[in-house]
C-alpha cells in the first residue's frame, strides 16, 4: 500500500518536473551554438553531405568510438556470461523445422539484406544511414538466417575475425588522424574529394564501413550467443 | 491549435513514454516486463532528444537536392539541428547494449531460481 | 610526453585485437592486457611527474582536429593526471590480482577489464558532457560484466540490481544533458559552466538532473542498496577496483559537473555527503559480515569525499590536498583490504581470527585499519588535520562535529574487527592459502601507503618538522622481530637510552620531568621484559611505537607534532593492551575512548588555531575565540587518557588484563601523557585573558569525584591487578584535582603526585605482575602468606602502599601535606573533604593488597613458588630507591619545580629553607618527618616486642586462630569479599552508572543501525524506488521552490 502510494508520488512528481520542462520549452527557430557551426562549415570542413554523419564520425567521432566499444563490450560480456561448459557445448539440440515460407524467403532475402546493409554504410556520408544502421541491417539478415535454420551453426570464427580486424582498423584510422591530420579520428588525412561523390569526405566512408562491419559482426555475435545458450542445462 | 507544433507534440509523447517507463519499472514484478519498461523509457528519451532538435518547417540535415544550395549560409536556414540526431544514434546503441545485457541477466536469473519475480532475488541485504 | 589519447587508443586497439590474438591462449591475452595497463599507467604517471616535478602546464587534447565545443576534447591537468594515475595503478595491480580469475572466464574477461579501466580514464579527462555520459555507460556496463567473474547467484543478483540502477541514473543524466544542450547549444562542460543555464526554469531543471545523476553515482545514503550489493556480491578482487577506481572517477565527475551550478549546490552536496558518511558508518556498526562491512565503509568514504567537495569554500586552495590525502589513503588501504578479504575468505568478522595464523597478514590488516581511521603516518592523518583546521578557521564547527562523529563510528567497527582478528578464539577448521599474484599487489599497496605517508609529511610545511627517527626505530624492530627476546630487549633499551642521552640537553622543566618519566620509566619497565622467554613476537615494535609517541609529545613544538605524537602513542598503547589474554573488549573500549578523546583534542586545537599566525603549541596560551570550548574540548580529550570518572570504564580492564610488564607501562607511564596534556591546557588557561575559573572549578569536581569513585571501586575488587587499576583512577583524580586548584601550591601538589604515582604504581604493578606470573592467578583470595616465599616482593609492596596511602614517612605524605595546604589556601573545602575521606578509603584496599597476598596462610599449591624474577626486582628496587630519595629529600625536586610553577602561578606561597618548606599554614621537612616516624616506629616496635614475648606462631591448621577453612578457603577465606560490611554502607556509590550509561549508548547505536538497515531489503525494485524517491525529494528541496 505504502509502496503504491510512493510510486504514485514519484510518478506525480515526475509529471510535475516534466510539466515544468514542457512549459519552459520554446521551440527553436534558429540553429544555435555548435549546430550553426556544423551547418555552415560542416560541408567545407568534413566534406560529408550528411551532416549527421559528419557529426557522428568526425566531430563527435570519439563518442562513436565509445559507442562501438559498448557493443563490443556487451558482446564480450555476453560471451563469457553465457559461456557453456564443455559438456553443454557438445550437446546437439534439434529444433523443429521452421515454416517453408521462412526458409525460402530467407534464401532469397538474406543476400539482398546483406547487400542493402553494405549500401547503407558505404553511403553513410551522403544519404540517411551509416555504419550503425548498416550493421544492424546486416545483423537482421543473420537473425533471419538463424530463425530460418535454427539447427545451423553460424561460422563463429568469421564473425570474430571481422569484428576484430574492423575494430583495429577503426583505431588505426583514428591514430592516422593524429599522425597525418589534426587529431584523433580526424578524417582529413585522405583528400576530401568532390562533395557529394561516393569517394569523398576523406576517411568517413572508410570509418563507417569498418563501423558497419564491426556492428554487424557484434550484433550477430550476440545473437549467436543467445542461440547457443539454449543448450545450457 | 497554433502553438501545438510538432516539436511540442513529440516532446509531450516523449515525456509520456518516460513516465510510462518509470511506472513499469517501479511496479511490474516480472523481470522481462521491467526490461520492456526500460526500453519504453529509452524510447521516450530518444523521442525527447530528437524533438529538441526539431525546427518547424525544415528538412533533414543532409545537404542534397532538398536543400536549396544558393549559398553556404543557406544551409543554416533550411535544416534541423544535426546534433541531437547524432546523439540519439549513440543513445540508441547504448540502449541496445544495456538491453542485451539485461536479457542475458534475465536468462541467468531464471536459470538460478526458475522464476522471474524480482522480489525473489534478495540474497544480499542489510 | 605521450598524449593521453594513446591511453584510449592502446586499450581499445589491444582490446579489439585480443578478439583474434586471443586464439594464442588465455595467458597471452592476460599478459597483453597487463602490458597495456602498464603502458596506460606509464602515460598517466609521466604526466603526473611532469606536473609535480616539472613545469608542465595543463594540456588539452583535441579529437578530430577541431577546437571545442565543435569537437570533443580531453584535458590533462595536474588533477586529471593524479586521478588517472591512481586508477591505472589500481587497474594494473587489480589485473595482476585477478589474473587467473579472468583467465578462467576466457579472454573476453581481460578485454572487458581493460576497457573498463580505459573508460574511467576518459571519465576523468573528458570535457564533453555527452562524451562523459557515453564513457560512464561503458564503465557501468563493464562493471555489470565484471561482477560476473564471481561464481554463484549472489553475483548475478548483484549485477542485475547494479545494471538497472545505473540505467535509471544514466537516463536521468541523458535527459539533463539533452536539455542542457538545447538551452546552450553546446555540450562542452567549460561552455556550460560559462553559460547562464541556471537562469531559466528549463536550464535549472537540466542542471538539477545532471547533478543528481552525478550524485547518485556517488551512491548516497540511503539510495545506495545497489552499490552495497556490488561491493558485497562481486569478486573481492573486483570490488576493490570498484571501490577505488570507480569511486575516484565518480568523485571527479561530480567535481567537474558541480561547476555548472556554480557554488549554489555546495551546501547540498555537503549535507548529502554528511548523511552518507554518517549513515553508512552507522550501519557498518551493526554488520557482522566482512564483505558487507567493507561495502558500508566504502560508501562512507564516498560520503566523506562528497562532504569535502561540498565544503570546498571552507578549504580554498587546500581542497586538492585534502582530497588527495583522503582519496589516496582510502584507495590504497581499502583496495588492500578488499584483496585481503578475497584471500582470507573468512565470512564473519569473528572468523577473521584465522588471519593471525599468518602474522604478516595481521600486520597488513593493521596497517589498513589504522590508515583508514586516519592515524599517522598515513596521508589521511594530514588530510584530516588540514580539513578540520580549515573548517574551524572559517567557522564550520557543525561540520567538524559531523566528520568526527562519522569517523568515530568507522573506528568502532574497524577496531572491533581488528580486535577479533588479534584476539578472538580461533577454533575454525578452515584455512587460507596465499598465492604470489594475490599477495604481491597488496604488499605493493602497503609499501606505497607508508612511502606516500612519509612523503606527504615531507611536502607539508607542518609535517616536515616531524621527527621520524623513532618511527624508523620501530620499523627496524619490526624487521628484527624474528630474534629472541633477550636481544630485542637489549636493542630496545639501548635505543631508548641513546635517544634519551641525545634528547636530554635540549629539555628543561616540565618537558624534562615528563621525558624522564617516559624514557627512564620506559627503560626500567623494559628491563622486566628479560623475564620473558621465546620471541615475544610483535611486542617490541609496538612498545617502542608507544614510547615514540610519548617522546613525540614532549618534543612537539607545533600543534600538529603534538597531535602526531598523541596518535602514535595511542596506536602503540592499543597494541600493548590488546596483547593481554582476555583483553579484546577492553582494548576496544580503550581505543574508542582514545579515538573520541583524540577527536576532542583535534577539535579543541582547531578552535585554538582560529586567528593564529603561528602553529606553535604556544597558541594554547593565547586562544582568542571560544576559549571555553577550546579548553573544554582539550581537557575532555586529555581526561579520556587520565580516565576521569564517567570516561574511566576502559581502564580497569585494559590495565588489569594487560601483561605483567605492560600494566606498569600503561599505568605508571602512559597515564602521565594525559596529565601532560592537562597541564599544557591549564598553563594556557592560566595565561588566558579570559576568566576560565568555571572550567577549572568543574575540573576540580571531576577530579574529586574521580578520587571517590576510583577508591571505593578499588576496595571491592577481588582481582589484584584490577584493584591497582581502580586505584590508578583514584590517583589520577588526585592529580587532576590538584592541578585544577590553579595555585602554586596546588600545582606543586600535582607534580608531587605525578612523580609519586609514577614510582609507586610502577613498583606495585611490577611486583603484583611478577607475583601473578609466579602464582598464576589474579585473584587475591587464591593467594596468601606469600611473605614467606617472596620477602623481597613483600617489602616492595609494603613500601609502595605506604607511599601511596600518604602516611608518613614516605613521599605520599609530602603530597598530602602540600595538598592540605593547597586546599585550605584555595578554600575548596567541600571537595577537599571528599578527597580527604577517599584517602581513608584507600587504606582499605591497600591493606587488603598486602594482607591477603602476603600475610595469612600460604596456599597449598604455593608452597614451592619462588621469589619473583630478578628482572622484575631490578626495576622495582631502582624505583624504590628513587622513592626513598624523593621521600627524604623532596626539596631536590620540588624546589626547582616550585620555581618553574612560579612562572605560571606567581603567588609564591611556599618558601624553601634547606630541607624545610614553609607555607602560611605551617612548615614541614621530609627528612625530619622520616627520622621522627622512624624513631616512633622503632620505639613502638621494641615495646611490642618486649610485651608480647609469649606470643606464638599460628600454624596453618590451627583453625581457631586462622579463621580459614582449609578445605574450601576461597569461600570462607577472610580475603574473599573482604569488605562485605563496608559494601552495605556505600553500595549506592558503587553502582556502575558510567558502564550502564555507555552500554545504553552502545545499545542505542546498534538499535538505530538495526532499524535503519531494514531499508536494504535486497529487492532490486525497491532500490530503484529509493533512487527515484531520492531524486524527487532532492528536487523539492533544492529547486522545487524556485520554479
């Protein structure tokens, strides 16, 4: 009883706090602060048409490195958290077959999904999308695969290699930024190219591709772990 | 309602989702439901972030055909704030990571006691 | 200089690479991780070195090549370098400690750990709010993962609670961050600090949300159940890292973010910190389990850090010094402690008795306990000192009370725990094993603790003057602990002798008198140590530690040196006392009263220090503000050591149960330290421009009542050593009373008592102690007739009690005579009568002492006991010789003392003429009285001898005469319950009111703790409710009214 009262009190108070925030909110009419700088100089400084990408990969690239790290961390933790013992590892669980529809459409769609994912991250600096989105799309392909063939083991090593190499490349590109340009994760050590081209915006397409691969690999890794954990007794 | 523009509406929705999220977190006993409440909370916050970057009548912060490229400074007057959109991306990814971990925890907790009632897990106290 | 960005790059690069390289083996991954941590440590410590020993200036690191706020930047300044070095060092050592624990989980565990340490570095360095959020999340997630290296459901439960709690906190932070960005257009913390964010309602709420998140990361009481569970539930190797490294990062995060609100939040932070500090330590008092206790303690330390941060305006430039001192000590000692818990694996505090199977571990534990409580020479001692001084200087008296109360609560449970470790029964059948990789990091931490303590002292203006030579001597004795008693005793005596020889010329008057008592007394009591066989391990370092403290008191010129000596003396004497067989509870109460007393002294000094230009001890003579409080606190502190009535309850047990040669050390010698302090305070009061007579009046009553209660209690003791202990209480009451008179005669009386008590109490305790060693019991009714077996001991006790009782012709009478003069001159008749009557009571117990032990019938089992050991007789008879000289020629000592006292008390009411002393009331001569009494005694003796020629000796079985039933002597023995009749008359005065009061207080604290800790129900959802309730309560307290 007291508990419900307290919960009600908390929620009412939050309503009060948010009400105050809401009332004092005046919709923006102008870009201010750093946003104005990005809008005015972004294209010139970074060379990416997609300013969100410019912010994500370059201006706030350090955050993005943290983001990638979070995924990596989650995958690693789940890796040892859901680790199976040797006996369970060898156990084979035969799942019932899934629907014909799913299997067939998976065969058809998965390559296209992969291709689309790659497209999304390669064009991250030009169109909506980017490494995270592309990576998530790729992983959704993997998810489809798992659902269609629950008895099939995903090639764990390939995922691992992709994840590791793309991660290292990300860091190396970041360091190249220090060596060749203005600082860690500076994209300008590769020429900015022609604005709007696929090969433009310096190292952004490169970085975003590695991010895309890494994110895809990590999410797939997590999915893989979840799937395997069903074997735990 | 002239002053109820899109920014305000989405802000409101964001707040409502956050409140719902808190309600779920505090009152649901089932761990899975609590985790779902967390994702609702996260979603609310994400909507909040995006709506704070919204400027009425402007386009996405991508400099392409939809942005009249008369001069550079024109971009300033035609796009919404790119920063919240970048931040929300990070927030989503973090939310994903946390949720994945929470689910892994839920699996282990269930294995431990064959229940998902949160009040069964109070071995450590006082 | 290696750019700090390489800390991140290296950690992430290696972390990512281990994914593949890990195929080469777990150990390979582990070693790679350690190497990377080593590299990170190298980078940050290189910066630290450059800041403190070079002229490095703070440097920004710009990412992406753009200046902030366009891009994220990191700052490497002196504070950042310090904090990140701490984190990396702990990270490296923790990596070594946990090497195989990680290994069992596979390479991923190493990666997570590496990323965890890296993220804390970024939290320290980043100047971008959102970036801070991201890396905070990384550290939270990594923590939630690393909790799992501990097996079992408890760890899983703790991890789950932790991750849901931190998710709520980070949600709040994120909402605050995004609104802060909305209102300022920047995410750079420096921009936010400069902006006028708090002028708008929305901005105000945004700042509130950001700060409340930062505060919640500091695990404030009571919204911290999740934090406690992490400390308790995860592997202790990792708890240590959380307690040290995460706490450092959280503190620094709050420190950075606090500036956004300007100074307006300082007060709240201080209150939150205070509540946390006291709350956590209060609950710690009730705790029985080692892991959870450390959890409470860790949270308490976080509270202390918040308290310090909130009080930064009081501290000014000293903020960092105080924070570094507290943080360093807490970090090193707490980490070491957690790791120790991980090795010893005893669950309850009592089970920690097993630690003393490996004495080195006991040493480590002792080091950590004393460091955490803030004893010298550890950095926290200096930090606490500066903190309290600065607070007093700016009028923060309430805060001083808060800090000292919290620290006191902390002392309660740490010393109880340590007491169990040293003394509790060890009858457990489990043991603990030590592996090199677990113990090496702990040893390194311990070494660092001592080294940094020494360096801290050298780097402060005040500390540089502290004399460390006696401490090095202590260390040498530690190293030589494996040698037999004979050699160590000789070394100790020679060391003290040499020290005294060199120090002697520089002392005079008061200092000389007390140094002689401390040092010569020390050497004499040490001689008795030759009677012991074997190694007597651990005795000499702690005994010398006490003497080092005592001589430190004498040599002190500044208040800090004085306090330093005081604390060393306390530490040393605690270890001496706890050596006794049944001393565990008594040592604890001794320590607690000592700590409370020390805090009173600290508070007193801090008030005395207000407005002073010098830190010299002479400030006691010129206290300018709140003199009643300052002197009152100082006197209270000193009186805890002299065991005045009400705060005396520690003494009987502590002195009574101590070893035979320790009792005289802690009675005849140690109690004089309190007297020395009282005298210093009274000298100051005599010079003060304020009227402080009410304080001395109270002191006089305290002294008088102490005499009464001490003496009456002594009468009813069956235990010979306890009898002497209560007698000490009474005698110290005389001393306090005499000094409180505040006249020349009064002080002369006081000094006479000081010298007398030193000599006869040393004689009595040594003799009785030696007798106890021979007969194997403390109970007087189990002894009797020992005059036949140990005549030399009998003579010693006879002379001792004669002197104590104050009958002519010995020096006790000198004191009595001066005493009556002083009381009459002062006009304190009522108190004087009480003291006078108590003197009569003293005869009862003194008679009992000699009658029941040495006279009467020899017990069957004592027919073959030998005379007490020669090694006791040597110091006893040396002291007796001194006693006789002082009795016969008191003017040799009293005349110069009188001249010295005249400096403070210029009444000049006593005049010396050769052996004659004249006062307004009459005159007296020591040797004259001796001769007179000697003649009278001789005459009476001869008359009796002649008139009782027919008397015959009573045989043992001549029941008619001896009045004892030989079959059950202890029940019908005249010595048993000897003063039953007297008891009927005075029993109301023997009701142990003080004991009851303190027991009631203890009960109260335990009840309060027991009631409060129910909020930690263990339910994760309840903990989340605590967090959100905490948020809204703080919301309405802080900004609720202003929007």
